[in-house]
C-alpha cells in the first residue's frame, strides 16, 4: 500500500508527465485515480504502469514518434493493431522533422536527412526507369559508404528486395547468390560481376539518377512481403540466405532501438560489415531513431577509430569484442 505522501508524489509525477508529453493520453493513469484503484497499488506498480504507457507512446525527447508518423503518412498496421514503421517511413519522418540534420558521415563527406531522402527517391526513380519492379531482387555491395545506404533505401523505395553482399567476394560466390535470388541488377563499388548480370557502380548510378531527375513514389506496402535477403559468408559451405519481411525488419529496428537505448541525438560510429546481420541491424535502427551514423571501413586501424570518435564527437560505437580488443592493442598505452 502507499501512504498519502506517495499518493501526492504520484499525482505530481502524472501532472509533470502530462505537461512535458502533451501528445500522450494517460488514460490508464487517470483511471487509477478516478476509480480509486491507486490506493491498492504499490508505488512500484504505479511507476510500472506509467512506464508501460510511455513505452507504447514513445513521444519523448530523443525517441522517434512512430505513432504520430503513421497518422501523418498512413502507416501499416501490424499484429494487435500496432503501427509498423518501415525504413522509408522513417526517412520521410526524419526529413519532415529534421531535414538539415546530418544522417551519414564518411570521412569528409556528410549527408543530411533531407539529402538522403532526395537521393534515395531519385535513385529509386532511376531503378524504375531501368525496369526494376516491386519484388525484384537487387544485389548491393555492403560498402561502408553513403552510396550504399542510399541504394539500400532506393530499392526499398520501389518495393524491391535488397540483397547485400560482401565487399570483397569471390566471383563464384556472387554468381551463386545472383542465380539463387534471380537478381535483376548489381550495384557495387568493385568490378567483380557475374556473367549476364546487369551491373553499375554506385557513383555512376547516382549520377545518372540525378541527370534523369525522376523521383520514385513508394508503393502501397504489404507488411509480409520479403524486403531483404541476407546471406551468410559461406565459411562452412555455400552461403545461406535468410528472408526478412517488412514486418520482421520493423520489429528488429524497434527491438534494437529500445534494447540498446538509442537516441535521436546519438552520433554512432559504425565500423561493422554492412552485409552482416549485426551491422545491418544497427544501421537500420539508427536511421529509425533519426540519429547520426559515422561510417568506417572496419577496425583495421585503431588510429582511424580514435580520430573518428574525437572528430565527430561520437556518443556510441557498435563492435564485437574481438574488434575492440584489436583496436585497444593498436592504441597501446595511449588508449
């Protein structure tokens, strides 16, 4: 049971929450007071109830307002009536709310959320002009560069299926994945191309897209459509592909964001391979959160990691323990 002092504290806490989060309807909290249930609850139960309401209404500083976005853009209904945010939805939201905020950093290159939406829509229009239709598979070299992120979003813009592949693959591996997925196009930074597969370098495709000047319009999406095929490296045999639906990716973004505690004001250093599940999970969730991503091509040089952290004022970094150990060894006593 709670005493009168705790009751007053609860009332003050609810009032403070309502004042700072005016968009949230604290229906359950109000009912506790109106029905007199509050007196039979512990203070912990009261706080848990409020926290649950905040979890289902994430409209607070540093957290993406997913419910508000779906009212604005007509998002997709998930199970139990919950709204589902796609990467394209997040892109539109971030452009509407913070178009001049830096989304991607790579060395001396910066891309704002407004530019990210613009370039993804233009590249999507170019892909449509080349005959890419909803459901078509497009292979992408998972390079830690803004061009890859733009291409990833562009394929989603047209309802296509992204197939990220390694930066330095064997040509036989590429050929196997292309044949298995029936890929229609390969966008890359290298010149290893399976025979018979249409190919363009990222930079050439983006230049052609800007020259064409036609923007794609995202189609009406089916939450259960396949949006991504993510392959293993094939170290123990042929690469194996895992299918990810829009619903799956949306849940993954939300779980990663809430599990790690990402914020929209985070500046995250991302030196992970972007054709692997860990790197892709962090990349998508950070775009979903509306934060800033500093792209880095691996942990090969500890000094580069150190410079990126200091130069861009990184607040977070995603890595595996082995990579962290390698970086710390390179830094030596200076760490």
